[in-house]
C-alpha cells in the first residue's frame, strides 16, 4: 500500500530530486543492484559507496548533505544492529534503511524499533527496492507488506531494546569490542583513548543496561542481535 501511495502523490517530486544516497555494503554486486534501483527512482541522485563501517563514518565526515543511508547488517565493522544504533545516536536526523538478507520478522521489527526508516530484504526485485527508497525519501517508512509490525516483545526484551537505544556511538563501539573479547587496553588502543576513558565507557554501559558485569552486557546485547554472542573463552 505504501508503494501505491508513493506512486500517486510523491513519484514526480522524488524523481526530480537531486539527493545524495550512501550505500554501505561490502558486496560490490549488490551495491551495483542498489545503484540501478536508485537510478530507476531518482535519475538525478548522487550515489556514494562504502564497504564497511569505518569507510561509512569517513564518508559521513566528508559528505555534509547526505539524504539517505542504505545499510547492510553484515559488513566489516558491524555486528548485528550495532551500526544502526551508532548511526541513529550520531546522526538522528539522517534516515537509515536496512538492506539485509535476513528476512526474519523479529529482525525487521527490531530494526524499526531501533530507529530505521525502512527495511528492504535483499530478495526483493529492483522495482520494489526503488519504490521503497522513493517512499522513504518522500517521508514515509517502508517494510515488506507481509510483515506484521504490531507483534510485541516481552517486557524484559522491550526494556533492553529501550536501554540499548540510549547508548552513545562510542559506547556502542566499546560494547562491540567487548563482544569481540578485547581487553580495556586493546580497546583504548583501537579508539586512541586512555584506559581510564574506556573504563568510564564500560561503567556507563553497565549502568544503562542495568547489568553488573561486562559479560552480562555482551550477553544482553547478543540476545537481541546488537552484537555477536560471546565465545566460551570470553572473560569477565
């Protein structure tokens, strides 16, 4: 229904727009497919590509007028929803659409709860991708029409989703590195900050998530797909 509404009232305006769209995906062939879909909707659009989270952050530091990000959930520097959480915290005004091979309804609903403006499965055709992009640029949201977004999480999970949404971009990065088993001194080196700063971030993460240890924080984040599950060797 959203695609039909977009075609009726917003198609001409979207096609005439000159917008900058960033594709963040580490698969060149799929980036090419997204370029083709964008061209079908917005021939005047400017497309910038990034093959990982670091490159995406660099791009956003250089590009001041980005109108939309198309973000894969699986690429270098991203674990689950960590990239989405970081982008929503750092650029709350910038629409982010998830483009993923994972089509589970729970994943789609959770992406929207974390602030995505849309969710496009990689299995849909180019016309649908173009229509979804056009809908979001016209101010709407878009998800697959057969996905029920009204289903609710249990109270504990819903509270955890809310708590994770309060993390700052740097705290999301620290949490991601904790899930990789890195020590404070290793995280400090990677982020070019002091160990004391890392400890402060860890303390803030534990407080915001309402847990008592780093391991509990990693397990909690992994439970709803923000990071990967910790390995058995992970230490507290």
